[in-house]
């Protein structure tokens, strides 16, 4: 099945890419969740609009991305969470929590939750590290201080 991706799918492609997937994966997962649309000859206009929107959202300038990376790596980010006795959390710290804390620290909405990569789930208080994809060619390592709320 030939599809046009409308969102980034890990291991498959970026928005605007034309991909070939198995019928069940496309019909049961990608299309119902809005990650892709069926490929048609008239879909070329949709591909252009998707790629234009993607390029408008991306950080174009590598210098600006380097500034964002320097500000992210410059200091630790505090993430307040609910915790019980002994430093155990009620659940895990989500990438949305991390992205919100980083955006509050930096000021603005420069970090999207889909760009935050956490190796192992964060389930304890203390200092942790996560990777943030700032640009296609540039990753930043951010220090997190998970503190009780």
C-alpha cells in the first residue's frame, strides 16, 4: 500500500514522504490515527503543502539551533512531580512534562514533545539526562532535576 505521511513516524519517515507499507499496517494503524493518507496522483499538491508546513515549523537556521542548544545545555531544568515516601514517583515523568518544563525555562515553545528522547523511563527523583533533537543535524543533552511538587 502506497501512503503519504502527514506526521513523523519513527522508523518510517517524515511528513510529506511517500512510503510503501503492508496493507494491514496502513489500513489499521496509520490511516485511522491520521498519520498518513492514501497516495493518489492528485496527492502531489498535498505533498507540497505538507512539506511547506513542515519547513515553516522547523528551525531553519543552524546558528539559531546552536543558540537553542547552548541555552538548553547551559543549566539544569527542574521538573516538579508528585512523589511518595522514599523518592518514588506516582507513575513516570512523561516527555510532555519534560517539554513543558524546558519551554518554561527557555521561554517560548521551542521544544516539541516529539523531539524529546528518553532512554529509560524516569521513575525516581534526582538528576537525569535526556536528549532533545533541536535540528536535523543537532542534538542537545539536557540535565533534568526531578523534584517533588
